[in-house]
């Protein structure tokens, strides 16, 4: 009986330490195709040479104008993750439950 237990334990250990089988679908070594959102910037039907594309003109925003969309960091106060208020409702990420 102890011989069967030994074979069972050694088989489990052998299976646990064996190399994993090769994956059924190996990763292709070809480079990935370009992201589907990149070709529309240079496609001829969106950006004609006569009229500037509104998408391209909206992308050329100077970086200093981004500061007007965000408050300065001094005015942002970190809130606790979940707060139990006096009315016994849990406020979580701005929502009360």
C-alpha cells in the first residue's frame, strides 16, 4: 500500500516540476500591424491638400492651453477612499450609497 502512495506522490511531483507544454497557438514573430487609429490622419480622403482637416487643426494645440482645462495642483485636495458620513451613508468616489 505504501508503494502505491509513493508512486502517486512521485507522479504528482514529477508533473509539477515538468516543463509546461508548448502553447497551442504560438505568438507570431511578425511585427504587429499599425494601430487602426493612426492611418486616418494621413489618409487622403480626410486631409485634402486644399482644405486643412479639422481633426489635424484641433490636434495642433499648444501645450500651454492645456493648463486652462485642469485646476492647479494646489487646489486639488486628496479625498479619503470611502467616508461614512453622519447620515450613515457611505460616500465612495463622489457617490453616496
